[in-house]
């Protein structure tokens, strides 16, 4: 049992040096006063001056004693109430770094080593004390609140938390406790250290990426809104028929679906199952789309110059719909066999199809140019729902020079950067060049053959951020043609 007296003594040690200094000062003051008294006592005003000096000395000593006690009380006794006499509000959980702590002085691991990060969203009534009830439950469960956002609704408030919870606390138990405290429509998802960035900083970063590259808009929307699916529905189909999809300028919000006007024409449809979008999320998404529309077509600058084994120099750069004429000219120079291997059949309207492939809404495109500026190869990274497709086409005269492998390696690196879990290629078993290029990636491969069509799927490294993968319609699986 710990001795209370010794514990108090340890918290408030007696400073004997401070007392000694005060005693020396007191003796010094007495000597000075005595000297002054002997000097002025002989004069007619001596007694009055002595009385005045005594009063001043007593007042100074009283003030010094009061001030010392006040500082001691402020240092060791925090106030029990806030302004106006109300109880002080103590945070139920204080934000702390998410990194695991190392062993402490006693050899035991820090608390963060046995915890996990969660994102949680729940709806509560817009009444005083509703948020306090949630915080009380979280504190009782030993859960830290790292960040908190509130999304006001017409009939309540959506509270979005980033939590650090004990590792043995399951999402089901957490949701059950939150429901008992008044939360409804609770949703939880695993988080990681990337989620510790505050919302304004994350939104500014996404806006910067969108401003530099038009192809970043789908990725930015996906990372802003979390687990959702994006569909880019053009105003005119590949066959030239109007699709009837044209969202109003202000957009449309329908619970789990939002429709935004695509700056390239048509509509961006964002869907999220089981979790309605809030007006705040809708406003943020609309702001990113409006930024993209104001900046117009744009691509990151720069190109890489490569030297082929035979000595020819080529350059690799990003491409978009402004390269449509050059891409069509390359198509015209390709043989029917090359076009058949790429598109698995005849291409009825190459202009519309290339315009679709070059659009940044459906993915990213790399172009290979010769020193004279002629386009000789294209590589596409296409967002296809939850999956990502890679596709290559190299002009006949430039095949078997390593261009396809170079493009494929760059596309896979871009897919990993975007957080994709895998990429797949649709080809034919007779396309030995594409098969060899996929094998050269040195990644785990899955093969699937359906009616002569070969689908090769490469499993990528774990994504750096869970849920960061873009989900957008626009792939070219044979069944979707």
C-alpha cells in the first residue's frame, strides 16, 4: 500500500533553498532599515518616516505572501469548473499519433501496439447531448477519438469519426454499443495512417492533383467519398445514339446516388451502397468537378526519351483526346491482324472508339512517338468497375522491339500508384507478344480461357491505401461489346 503522506511529499517537495534566500533577504532588509532609522531619527520628521517605512514593509510582505500562495494553488490545483461556474469539459479521447509505441521503461509495450484504426459514421438526433452520449460510450470502451466531422441533415446529424480502438473490439460490438447510445445507420470500415490527415488538407491535396491532371478527377472523387462506384455515362454512345444522360448544372443528390455534369459531356454517376451521401459530401464532390471544368483539358508535362536496341530514340508521354488524329493515323497504318488482336474483331467506328479510350474519364493513356513525332504505339489503363484493364497496340513496323513491355511496365506502375489490387488483359492465346509481356512483369498471374479469349490477371502488391482504387465504368471486356 502506498503511504499517502509520502506520496503528497513527493508531489510537493519542500524547497529549503527558497526559504534560506527569503530569510537572508529579511535580515538584509532589517539592516538597511536600521541604518536608515539611525540616519533620519535625529531629524524632526524621523518618527513619521519610520512609521511610513514600517507600513510599506508590512504591505509588501502581505502582497508577497498572497502572490506566493496564489501561484502554488494554480500550479497544483486545476479549476473544477469552466467559465460561468459550469463543469469543465474534459475530452473523452485525445488525438494521438497513430504509430505504434515501443517498449516503455518497464519493458511493456505502449498502448498503440494493441489497437486498430476504424472509420465510423453514424446518424444521431439533432438534440443537445446526443454527441456527448456517443463520446461517453466510446470512452467506456477505451476508444480514442482521433478526428470528428459533423454533417448536418434536415432531421439529424451524421457524425463521422476516426477512432483508435482496442484490437479485440469488433465492428459489430462497436455498432451495437453506438446503437444503444442513440446512433442509427452506423457504418464502420478499417482505416490506416493515411486517414489521419485532416479533411481540409486532404481536400486541398485532391484539388491539387485534379488541377495538374484531368485523369485524376475519378481518383480524387473515389478517395474523397470512400467506398463507392463511379460511372462515366457519355451523352452519345459509341454507336452515335444519344444516351439521354445529361445532369443539370447544379447536379442531383438522391440518397446513395449523386449525378454530376461531366465537363466532357454526359454525366458522372457516383453510387455508394447502404450509405447515403450527405449534402456536405455532395458539395465537395461538385466543387472538384467544377474545378475540372474550369481548367479544361490538361495533362502533366514531361516525356521520357528511350533508346531502342537498334539505336532508334523514342519518347513516352501521356495522351488524351487531343491526340485523336494521330491515333487514327496509326490505326490506318496497322494491319487487320494487329487491329484484330487488339479489339478482338473489326472496328466499325474507330474515331468514336478512340475518343472513348483517350478520355481521361475512363483511365490513362500512354503514347509512344518517334523522333519525327509519329505516333507508333498506345497503352491504355482503363477503369472497369472494381477491376482495371490494361491494353496495348503497337504499329506493325515497330513490334518486337520491347515497346510493348515498356508500356506495360509503366501502366502497371500507374495502377499500383492508383491503389489497384490487380490488372487484367484480354487477348488471344495466339498473341504471344502480350502473353510474354505479362509474364515478364514477374507478378502472380491467373489465366482464364473463354471461347478462345484469354484473360490474364496480374495480382499487384497490396494497395498503399485501402479503398483508394478508382471504380469507374469503361472497360473493354468482350462480353461488354
